[in-house]
C-alpha cells in the first residue's frame, strides 16, 4: 500500500488563492512581475527590497488587492535573511509561498579582473544568490511546517547555470547551486507537503539588461532564440506562479527552462 498519509492532508489544505507570498528582490524587473502575478491571483504579497526603496514602493503601489507589505532586508547576511522571514510572517500572518528572486550579477571576467575584485565578486554572489536563497528557504520552510498546510518554494535560477557565463562565472555557478539546492529541498520537504522547484530563464527584458539590449549586442542577444526576441518579465512570472500552484505539486524538484529555446539541454 502506498504511503501517502504524510502528504495528502497538506496537499488538500494548500490554497489556490488568498495565499501569503514572500517575493525577495521585488523592487523592479522580474521580481515586480512576480509580485504582480500573485497579487492578480488574489494573494497577499510581501515585497522585499535590498536598496531600491523607491522602486519597491512603486511595486507595492501597483499591486491590486489589500494586505500587501513592503519589507527591507540585507539577505546577504544570515541575520538579514532571518529578519526578513520573521517580518513577512508577522506582516502576512504566515508564509505559504516563497519566491527566491533576489540576486546580484556583476561582471568579473577572469582574464581581466583583478584578484581583489574577483574574490569580492565571488563572496557577494555566494552570499546573496546562494546563501540568501538557502537561509530564506530554511526560514520559510520552518513556518510552513509549523502551519501544517504545506507550501511552495520557487527559486529563480538561470540558463547560465547550464550554458556557462564567461563574464559572470560566479553568477552561473551560484545559479547552478540554487538548482541543486532546490532539488535537495524538494526531497527533504515533500513529507511536509512542501513542493520546491526552480525556473531557469534566459534573457529577460528588464532594467538590469536594458542597456545591453538597446546597444550593439541587442540584435545578437535576441537572435539567440528562434523567436527572435527575449522574454517579457510577465512570461517568467507566469511560470513561477504555476510552479507555486496547488496543481504543480507533482513538479516538485523540477528545473523548468523558460528561455524561448535559446538553450536546449539534453
């Protein structure tokens, strides 16, 4: 007889709407689109920001519905990550969904970057992209377990984890680690009704890469996809929202490619 007693109650209790959602790095770009996607679904969203308060306030103002919250934290420190989880828990009355979107991505090509700048880049990428994701996931999972109603954790990874990032190697490496972390958590947290998955986008038309898309590289970047364009933030946000849905529990452990066929894994 299949052993389903541990997961069935949590899967049933996990709500389709009205969820309490923490989105890290939600001040603009993809994070803003993710926050908007959940709010449009009838969920309450905690909008996290690290440094761009004005942008985060604009995100908050754009969200439909009530009960949303604006939260500041430095998730690059263990204390900051713990404070963010506690603040979101208090503001929303619990946490049902965590979206790990916050990340840094500063160039550090190995051939031309000084050793001091190289080590600083790696420390920053590991602290925010990997450890920040890990610490937020641990804190949110603890809340979800205490609530007893299951939950969802969705990580924003990257196509660069598979194809390489020659000018941003720490970014590619930490995103690969985020994918692996998500799969480990998927196995560890399933008995508690918590599903964990990741998306691996390619280029997205956000403020972060706007200058590259508008410049001489733009045509070549768009040509990477046979569709001849890059993703809109809302397209990636839709994938994140689906992975956080009740219907997506059986996709726990997935790393979902959302890159417009610009990179195909085998």
